[in-house]
C-alpha cells in the first residue's frame, strides 16, 4: 500500500510532466544510441570504443530535447551545457566501468551490460538534470509553495 501511495504522490507532483517527457526523450535517444552501439560492436568495435562514439551523439540530441522540451529551460545555455556535460561524463565513467567489470572481466554479454547500465542511470540522471542542470528560481519557488500548501492541509 505504501508503494502505491508513493507512486500516486509522484504523479501528482508538478514535475511529473517533466519526468514523462524526460522518459520519452530518454527512450528515443537511448534507443538510437543502443542501435548505434549494437552496430558498432557488430562491426567488431570494443564496447568502450563504441560508447565513446555513441555518447557524444546521444548527449547532443538529448541536451537539445531535454533543454527545450522536457524541462522547458529558456534561460542562458552555456552554464547548463557545461553542467550537462559533467553529468554525462559521470554517466560515461560509470558506463565504461560497468563494461570493464561485467564484459571484459566477468564475460557478460555487452548488449545486456549496456541495457542494464541505461536502466540503472535513468533516475539519478533525471534528478541531476532536474535539480542541478536545469534548476530555475521559478522551480524553487513553485516547490516551496507546493510544500507549504501540503503542510497547511
């Protein structure tokens, strides 16, 4: 019952629209990136080399879509772009480490490792984008007002 209540509260939050849009952007860009990864590894490229090509393509597409559509961020773009690159650099490092451990050392299938890496990184990356990369004063004020209204009721 607690899980259902938590899920209901999640979808009642103002940022649930952002989460849904982020999910759509992520599904689209990650599917394209996963296909590129598959084709590169099918052609004989090592997984870390393939993600080194795939990541810049996916990052560029997802930055533009997330900035304009998911988070509707209309403010300056330079500092958010730098923070976006930092967030994705961390994801790249974790992704490369996952391939090094699970593919190179333990022998798991590289496609399975990549699919699981995507799944593991989805929520932490959304929270990073929402609360660090594309954070605005308007968002901070809206959340404060929403929290105050909940405390009163």
